């Protein structure tokens, strides 16, 4: 019998993104994965470290900060690595192998949140044009569909208590640490401009991903304050990052996030770990 999805009003939204399953630097279960050809991939020591954080995040932090209450889970894009930019860092170029890793990673999470599971589409280079690969996974994982029946979607407007949250994967990047919050603040301002222009309710929280770096902007509003934040990732530093200004000197930020309804406004909390830089030789 198919599991019935529980569509309850949530006061907690847990957000993760950019797991890049299928990459040798992405999230992978410690027992590894059997590939289509019969061989087996086993994760590296650093991947096993990241997996231990994944278990700590879901097993300890999430239950504590949600106070044992029901919560929704949103995967905000780039669940799989894909085959892109002539990269050679994939575990396998077989997208079926990558999908199997992602399914193994997220099936327990969709069960843990009792079906309150949403997926937002990520970058076409990773997840296929129009998120075709994530849509297949979303159907397999039983993600909640939108009004058009899509199990993954380009954006998600989600109630959290009496507040409103807008989630989308993409946001502008910068090579300057001094201006890391510029695009984040602009995203929040744009949300208020568009809402005012058309007489819509503005979001109380704007959530974006894509950068693999967490930062937050908070400004006063009628409800107390409005927030825009960017999520951390679950992928280690790739060869591409070593040549990008602003990324080549930084270490990966690994983590997840909570949006929680308070008495008067929405609150955000961020659980972020970093990888120690290499020791001097």
C-alpha cells in the first residue's frame, strides 16, 4: 500500500542543498555503492567525515532544534552531480549510478519527516535541463508535487506557521568576501519590490543555495524582521573551485538550516562545519 503524504501545517522547515551525489567529493553513504557494471565505489576518508556530520545533523541537531515537533524537509537543488564541463571527478558518468546514491542518501530522510518532503530543481549542468534528473528522483522519493504535478519544482512558496518562505536554488555569486551579502540583500529587496508592485504578500524568509557558502541578511520589517540567507553545501572542494577567485582560498562549508515559526516572526538557525585547511609542510 502506498504511503499517504501528510500535508500538515508546519512550524519547522529543514533545508539542505548541493549534496552532489555521484561526485567523488559529494555526499556518499559509508558502505559505498555498487555500480552498474558490478564494481563497488567506496568513499574517501573526507567523504566519511562529511557523512558523520550528515548523521549528526539529522540524528542530533534537527530533533533538538525542532523540539521533537513535525518538520518539513526541502532539498534546495543540486542533489546529484551530473556529467558536466568535461569534469572527471564523478564516481560514475552513468546517471543511474548517481541517482542510486542520491536515493540511498535521501530515502531515510523522506521517511524521517513522514513524507513532508519537497524538492527544488538546481543547476541544469548538474541535474539536467529543466531538472529532468531531479524530477525522476523526486518521483522515486515521493516528494510532494506542486499544482502542475511536478514532484520537483523551480521554486517553492511554503507556509511556516503564519509566515511565508520563498525557496529557489540560484543566486548571484561574487569573488569578493567584502561583498558576499550584496546579492543576498538584493534578493530580499527584490522580493519586497515585486510583492508591492503586484499587491502580493512578501516573503518573511528568502532562501537560496548554489554558492556552497552560508551567509544571512536580516532587516527590520512589520513582522519584526525579514531574512534572506544562502545555504551551505554537502560537497567538498572540487578542482573547479581552485581556479575561481573568492573560492580558491576558502575551505568548504558543510551544513544545513532551520526555519522555525516563533510567536511573532520566523527564526533561522544554521548548522555549519568547515574542513580544516591543509597543514604546512
